[in-house]
């Protein structure tokens, strides 16, 4: 076979292969290339559900809380109402543990900022705070977030201070 | 073989593979190679659309995510749901009340999402009860049935609940014509032509969602099938398809298929409103139930309403017209512009497309082809935009995308056909598995279709899934319509028979979705807001137990003093205020169901003990590590026993000799 003939066959083959590849590319594209438009951003569930009745607190800082004397009588009263509605099933006012620890002396054992965070940032505390985690190991029930605002939590704290005999 | 030869061989094989891959071979072949990727929604990611799918003869509505086809929830609507206590709890029983009494089942066919300016707004979804005529409204904040309205002068509410573009009305056309409610119904069935009448009802939806029947229109005794409201230029009109213009009362399969054309009935509801205002409507005494669920009292009330206003087209000219449509029309769908009305004759070989502009002109020119029971019949040719020729066999329903294309389902030839509204050219067709009924494009019936997918709702699945005995799942199939060619991506089984469905972008719903019921707002008269209010009281032979539930105990959990012959009402209040923490409540031997109580909610289970003994109660919905401990006892004593009512939690320790023996 002459060199020219060989070259010609080779060229033909190359040409044919390229031709086939072009056709393959065409079919591959037409079979599955057009996709669902990806131009829409994904749904941001956290952003969308911000306006919910459920209150998840931002972390309470020590400077956010003022501890004053004498105790605020209105706060004690409304704190008691909130306690009876949302806390009493699990927390007694004595030292006795029910589902959670009894509240007697709680304001002596814990700082105000710890208590406020435990009430309004329950999940955060149970996941991060070593003391809260110790309590979870003891009680074996995750304290639920009972949907208190920061103001309501402060009133509950006042009620606890009163329960501990503060004036 | 040298490298080039190998390359050529590989390329040839690849080419053949791809070419074959493009050709539909059968049930499996139509799926594109990247279908899985397009429908895969990774763990923790959200679907783009909610899809509200009718549950057919299950009576319920199911909620799927698209494009994944994952089932999120089954909303109980017309049928009892023991899982959720729906129709069993004292608070929800009234939802299923009708003028026939308690009807715990229905046949839910069609879905209508609320609209503002012709665009889905995500407030409510409406559904029809086909058997005992009813319309339900589901609140999309809570995904619960908020209201059910019975329709009088109706027998089979099939042509419903199609909605107008500002949710002014949902409509209700009767499938069966019958002697109307206050006529003598004790007549021979073969006096159909004299005694049987149809009605279509216009149900007003106010800004709070509350429904009321504004008026009904009495019609000749035809069978109403489906409907669509006009939109844009045709806003103010509703188009109802109907069959049996022959007025047959037996063997309709043959006898109602005699005429070459049946009708689409065009109703000018703005005109009807004027006639009602002008006092042209007849006030008729009827009885129909109106059931409303109060979100603060967590309970339903049922009232029997007694009056309805009925318009007779004989006294109301220019309000109703008939438009001939070939062969028992089923679907009757208006395009996003409101200009085109697509009729689908179940037995027709063409799809007629009517023009709203031409309808208006034909009416103005009185271009009539006689009348039908005194109602003008518009001349077919004068209102026709054109016919889609040879589209397929058995056209049923049509939906639209935003680009001027229509998608029609074909039951007999099991396919979806894409065609263009402007020139009525068929553009593409894909097979369905099998026997598609309705189909749905997200936003397809509105002025603003979101497009992207078309979903086929199939009547028969045959060999699609693993067999499950004689009865098989129905199925939905998801097709990508973003390209020129439709492509099958996914199929998924559905709850009950899927009739119609509507899909809506998730973000229109998510932002309003409620997480809890605020305990402070709980106005259920039987709520125990806090343990101080937990108690048990006797009232004659009723014992009311006001119980609180929180992880993980009931207060009280020991109850004594119940006597055989008493009815015990367990009013259980879930004190949790955390998302996704319901508690359940069940008592041994109860002849109904469990309660499933959402955070902050109160629900009541009535229980009539049938024997003396100690009966356990427990929480049925896993709530914490100590969920299994969330239990208690009720003691039932003999009639006339002097055991006093007592109740406690954590206090009822043994006393007396047994305690001393420890």
C-alpha cells in the first residue's frame, strides 16, 4: 500500500471519528442537556419563618439584666401566672425534682443570666452549656422551649427570687 | 486494531446507544439520563413547590413536594382520620355534619388555590365533596380544614370548586340533575325531562375566607362536569362544561352520547350579581350545613342554614348562554390571558378552542343557533378560535405555561400533548403510565403559570410498582417542560385516586406556616391552662377530666370515681410551646380514636366505659426519652359505688397495710 493511500485511509478514519463524535454530542445534548432552570434561589426556611409566634431568644448578656431591690411586685405576680401556665408541670417550688429540678434556691445556684438563657435559649443551652448538659443527663428530658419572651423570662426570674426569699 | 479503529468502533457503539436512548421503547425508556439529578432534593434541602393533590375516594387531600414527589402530609378534609382524631374528637365532629347528619366520608376531586389578581396567593386551598355536595376550605397557615359548606339543590358536587381570579367566588355545579330540594322528589325516574333540574352555585369567599352561598342559577336538567372562571378580559364569567344534553336517566354511557355536540355553559356572574341586587332571585327554603372551625377555640360549630337565593335564566336575560362543544365535554379550561376556552370532548377527535372575544361578538350580534330550554345557544362557528386536529384519543383536561403553550391529557391514548394556542399546532407528545386523568402545571390555571413541570395524575398503574394484591396505587408523573420536548423525570404513588392538583411555589406558603398555637390565645372552654386548672369534675353522669400534657406526663394521671354508665370527657391541653411537639392521648376500649393535640391546643375525647376495672391512658406520639412513661390510669367502679372523684399526679402513693408491708 502506498504511503499516500495509507494516509488517505487514516484521514478518512479521523474524519469519520470526528463526525461521529459531533453526532454523539448532538444526541447527548438533545437527550438530556436542557435542564430545569436553576435560576431560582433555594427557599431559605429560616428567613421565611421569622415572623412566627414561636419565640426563640437571642443570647441574653449579663448587661441586659438589671437586678434591683426591692423586688418588683407586678413582675412577681405576672411571673407566677406564667409559671403556672408554662413551668409548673415540671418544676416544683420546693427542692423536690419532678421532671426538672425544683426551684427552691435556684437563684442562689444559678446566675440571672444563666436562668434567663435557659428559659429563652433552651436548645442553645442544652447543646452548649456544660451545666445545662449536666442537668439533661440527670433529668433525661430536654427542657422544652416554652416560648417566653425576654420580658416574660425576667418576670419569671423575679418570681423565683421571691420564692427564694429575696426582698 | 489500531487506535483509530478502536476510536471509530467506540464512537459507533456510543452513537447507537444515544440514538436508541432517545427513542421511546416502553415504560422505562422515556426517562432522561439526568432525571434523578433533577428530582433529587438532598437531605435538609427543601422542595421548590408544594403540590396539593386530591385524595379522590379517600376524601382527603395530600401534600407533596416537587420535584421530589415526597409526601409531607395528608390533610383530613371530608373523611374521618383516626390518626389525627379528626371527626372523632368532640371538637372536630361538627366539621362532618350535613343536612343528612354526620357523614364521615366523601369523594374529593378538585383543588382550587386562592388567588389575588389571578395569581396564587397561598392563603387557602378549596376542595369539593362530590358525593354529599360540599366545599371545604383548608387554611394554609395550619394545613387544616377550616370550613365545610354543604350545597343545597345539588346532587354530586363535581363541577367545583373552581375559583375566580380574586377569590370572589368558588363555584359548585351539580353533576346529577334531580328534582330540587323543595320540589316533590317522589316522582318516577323516567319523568326526568319534566322534573329534573340542574343548578350551579356561586359561593362567596370573604376576606377572612368565610364562605356563603351568594346565589344559585337553576338550569335545564343536564349534568355539570367541570368549570373554569374567566380571567383578565374574561373576568366576570365562568364556563361550565356539561354532558347529557339528551336528558337521559338510564344507560348514560350510550344514551347521553347521542348528540354530536353538548354544551359549555357560559355564565356572566357580574350580570347575575345585578339581578340578585335587583331582587330577581327567588328565596327558597332549603337546609344545608355550614361548619366552621374556630382557631382560638380549637373547635368546630355546625349551623343549618335555611335559605338560598335562586336565579332562573328565564327571568334574567343575558346571564347564561350555551356554547356547543363536541361530544360530552369534560375539561373546560381558560388560558392565562382569559381569551381562550379549551373544551375537551371525551369522545371527540378534535380539541375545540373558543375565543372570548368571539363569544362577546356572537352575543352582541345575537348569532344564535336556536335555544336550549329557552337559553340561547351560540353558533359553534361564530365562537370558535379553531380546532386542534388529530391531537390524540379522549382529550380530558388542559393546562398552560407562560409561553402560549397548552398541555392536554388524553385518557384513551395515555399521553400528554403539547400544542400552541396561537396556531393550534401540536408540538410534542409524551406517553403516560397509564390512563392519565387530570394534569397540572404549577400555576397552570392562573394568569401567571410558574411552568417548569407538568404532572400527570394517572388512573391506572398496572406494572409500574411492586404489586400489592388486586388493588394498586394510583400514580402521579412529573415531566420537565422547561425545554422544547417534555421529559419524564419521576413517578410517585398517591393517596387515593388523584383527580386534580395544584402546585404553588413553596415560599408563598412557608412564610405563613404556623408552628404552635399560643397557649395564651387558647379559648377552648375546656382548656386547662396550667396544672392549677387540671381537675376532674362530675356533672350528673358526665365526668369531665381537664388534663394537661407536657413532656412527659399527664396531670392528673390517676383518676378515680368514674362509674359504669358515666361518659368521661378527656379534655387534654398540650402545654408545650415548641414546634413539632404534639402529644397523643388514648384510652383502652374507646369506641372512637386517639387525640393528637398540637402545642398549645386543647382537644376532647369522649369515652363511655363498658366495664368495671382499671383502664390505662397513654401518650401515643413519641415526645421524649421518657415518652413510654407518659401514662396513667382511670378507675371505673360499679354503678352506685361510693368511690369519690379523686385525681392526682405524683401523689397517689400506696397507703395502709400495703405501704406498711414494704
